[in-house]
């Protein structure tokens, strides 16, 4: 646990150390061995990281908690030590050099081969460098979203992207902990509740409390765990039977992070990649090849003849010849397979074959998720027809990428689950005739909020749709 109360020349967070101590006490109740670090300078922070490395062993469950100032610069999240220098506009490098990059924590966890990583980050607060009469170092409120996480990682953030976290609800609020930490710590101790349920309960309770003071704070979580994880109650026994022999769980003293972006593990840096798109007639597969090419061929599996993709009516300025067709078609019911791709480079040499894995289920989810992200303004639509209706036809059409869709009627807290038919991989975009893709609303309804939980466990930003 880390709690950083004070910063040189930046506003104080009086509750951060209390938050770290409270979380430490909660985890001790749950049987974890706990390290607590308070008011860390840059050097002390680094030493704590080293102690964390020494405390973790392969196969452990690691729980990280950070309370204090967190700051986003150009999409990267930094944790601020107590001796971070004051910074003004154009001095972002001062903050980068003096702070802890959050991404490094997951990298270290991956290197230690932990079984489960639980990352809790109560640091989405105000811009600590703002000063009256000066222009602050650039950065949005709150932290940047960390949506891509490796397998075995569960992360929770006290507020969503561009939101700030409340220390208290009012001047009369004498609770020693922040609104998020007081709620999350309590939910962790509920028996027989898994981490996803803990996160869901926490986000609803915090959002409701923040709304009472006209503040928007909706905690978010990202789930890349293969199994359900229980920290309290009988359900934890089942988890322990599949894990290594019972030992005290180890808790690290550091903050959560985003996944490091790693290149695909191909033998060659010039290996092609592929994008899979599902349509009514089947699959379109588009190959992307870094080298200039004179021809592309492919086959399914490790045996059989290679087939040429042909050419398109476009000249490649790099080769001054017709460009090879980069796409192929697969049947709608094509099974999982390995596509072998090879190409002729600009010097006439044959390169490959290179294996590209085709997983229809994963490809469908990825394709529909991408469409939903690009068409967020179309998720809901209103219509006046014998009253007020809100349609969610668009969400139904791409439901294979959605684990759960929630809406809130005249509230920023989505609290109602939309009913959708199950995904049909054979015809994923078709809406069954018996499905009802709309809800009837009260005529006085002003807006509807919507939030999606995707199949990979990540959660969308909450979108608001007004009449």
C-alpha cells in the first residue's frame, strides 16, 4: 500500500495515507501479508519498488494500492512522489523525470510471473500543478484509460477517464477515507463475493454518493482474469484448490498500471499481420505487409497448394507495378485455423510462409468491438411513436462484443440492464424477429446514459444521449 499525503509546492491530500492504512488493515483481515509505505520521495518510491520485487514470487497473488496524486501526460499516467518539482506549461518533462510511470508496475509483475495481479488506483484527482495566475502543465483531469491488460490482471480506478475523485462529500464529512476507498474496502470484506462483483457494487455506490453533491465520479474496472477470484468467504476455497499450495498471499506496496504494448511474437519483424472483418457473406481477411510486394499467396494449414490473391487496379509507387490484392475471403462457417501467408518482395525473393492464427470467435468480438467504439454516437436513438421510445438496435446488431449493456434514465449512473438476445456466430448481426430493440420511456424523460461491458471485461465510457 502506498499513500502520499504531501507534495512540494502542490496541494495536500490529507486522506491519502489514511486510505493506504485502511486498505492495509482490510487486506490483513483477508489473510494477506501487507507492506505499507507513506509519503514517498522519488528515491524512496524506487526503493519500495525494489522491496516489492523481492517480496513477490512466481505464482503469487499480488494486490497493489496507491492513494495520492496521479497525473496524465499525453496518454501516459504518472504517480507523483512527495518531492516532485512544481511545473508550469511546457515543463512536462520535469514531471516525467521526477515521477513513477504507472506502466512499469505491470511490466515488473509480468516479469515476476505472478498468478493474479489486483491493481487499485485511488489517484484520479485534480491537476496538482494548477496555480492562480499561472498556466499549469498540460494534462486532463483524472487519468488516461488503461484498457489493454495482460491475462491475469484485474485493475480498478477510483474515477473514470477525465473524472476526478472526491476526498469527501461535504465539509461535514468526517470520514477519514476518500469516498472510493471507504466504499471499496467495505465491499472487499463481503463474504462469497468475487472481484467483479466487488468492483460493480463499488462503482454504483460511489457514483450514487457523488451524484448527491452534483459530482460525476464513476469508478471503472478492467478484467483480464481467466477465473473468478474471491478474497473472502467459502468461494475462495474452490479457487485455492486450483492454485498452488496455500501460502500467505503477498501484497505489494505499489500502484496499478497499464499494460506495456508489446510487438507480436513473430520470427521476423517483417511478418505480415491480418485484420478480420465479419459480414453477411462470411469473412474478409486483409493482410498488412511492411515490405513492397510483387505478389501474395496463401493457404489454410500446413499442407496443400498456395493460392495467389491476384492484383488490384492500383499502382504501388514503391515498385511501380500493380499492387497485389491484400485481401481474401473465408466462408462464414470457417473453423479456427492457421493461415500461411507468403509474398514476393521487391527484389523477387520469396518470403515466408508466415503463420497467422484465425480464431473466429475472438475475431468476431474484436471486429464488433471496433465498430462499436467508432460508432458510439449511434448506440441509442429516440423516437416519438405513441409515446417516447428509445431504440438500441445498433447495440443489438453488434451484441456479440457485449457482455452487458446498462442504461440510466435521467441519471448519469446506468442502473438498468438492457435485454438482448444471445450472440449467434452463424449470423451475428441479425436481430431475431421476436426481440424488442426499444424501451418505452416516460414523456418527461430528458436523457439516457449508457455503458457497455465488453466481452474482454473492459468497460466503455458512459455516453449520454439527449432527446
